């Protein structure tokens, strides 16, 4: 098990952990009814915090931020000598948590996507892990929630008896949601992004050889160029440039640069 604590990557505190350590923290928090905000960040996720000081603050208030992308892991190894042998890929982390939840009689709530995807996802997960208990599901409204809707959603999750909530409403909205609600729920809240669509069988993942070489972004870009071109064409070069500045100590973005959000952002 690897758990080297948090390291500063462009002002975002990312946990130098492996799957075993990450899953262990999530299961322990679920068993002890403790809040735990969890996010798996690739380059885009890191850069959302770099470009938005309020979001930088939110990310740094999450207890478990893991290196989802290979370029994030490579940067942590190069800048901080963490020697991480693998990334902690969000979709794989989700499955490992589901397996551990089934083994420890912990119950899941799924929030995000649409009703059809959630139904397929539940079928796939319970087929893979027959002892897994999914006690509630709520599709996204794909907009900001008003106060009454937020209260209703929180009450649904609490009333379900869930021990872990998984959120798939896209980056950065899901990280905002985890930040806003983890303390109210007093349980692990996992921001898992496209994992819902992947495990429901609706979206193909990049081949293993592309994932291993940090080319997953290219695979996804070729399938959704209109939606993703800004994310990759603009943010990837900016990420590399900022890493070079941090490596040469010409610029150091500190976690303290984050600013507490002025307004609550209630996404759903």
C-alpha cells in the first residue's frame, strides 16, 4: 500500500496514493460515518483549479484527490519523487470501491446521468458484484438546483440508508457537489465522472495501450471533438508550460492561492 500524503501540483493538493490506500480510506470513512470528498483528477480537472481560485479552494478541501491521469502521475513522480507505479483511474476506483462495499455490507447511492443509464449501471454492477446493495438512484437535472431541490436530494440520500454516494455529473460540477454536500451527508462522496457511462456500457474506454501512454485524452477527443476541443487543445499545452515553470522554480502556485467561494453552487 502506498500513501505518501498530499503533494502540490500547480496549487492543487493531490494525494500520492495507490488503489489500496484510496479504497481503504473510503471504506473506513463509510464505516465511521465520516465526510470524505473524493475526486480523481486528470489534466482537465487539475487545470479547472488552476484557472479558478474558488475551485482551487474547493478541490483542496476534498480529503482524497487522486491522480486519475497518467500525466498527473508522471508530474507527481518528476516533481516530488513519489515513484507512483500506477495512476488511480476513476472508473477503476469506482469498481474497486463497489467490490469493497459488497464485501463490507456497505450500501451505495448513485446520483447523476439519466434514468436509463442509471438502470443499466445498476444492472451491470449488481451482476458483477451480486452482494452489492444499491439503495437509491437519482438522475441529474442537468442544471443548478434551487434550495428546495437540494434539500430533497440530500434527504433522499440520507433516507435511503446509503453509506457511500457516487456522483457522475461531469467535471467540475461533481467536485463542486462533493464539496457542498459531503459534510451534510457525513459519508464518502465520490466524483466519478464518465465512469457511469463506461460501466453502463454506453461509452467505450480507450484501449489499454493508449491509457498506459497517457493518450486517453486523444481517444476521447476523436469521439467528441466539438465538446472537448477546448479542454485538450488549450489546457494540455498550458498544463505542460506551468509544470515546466514549477520544475524550474520560476513559478510556484501554492494551495493557499485558493479563495473560499462567495456563493454556494448547487448543481444537479
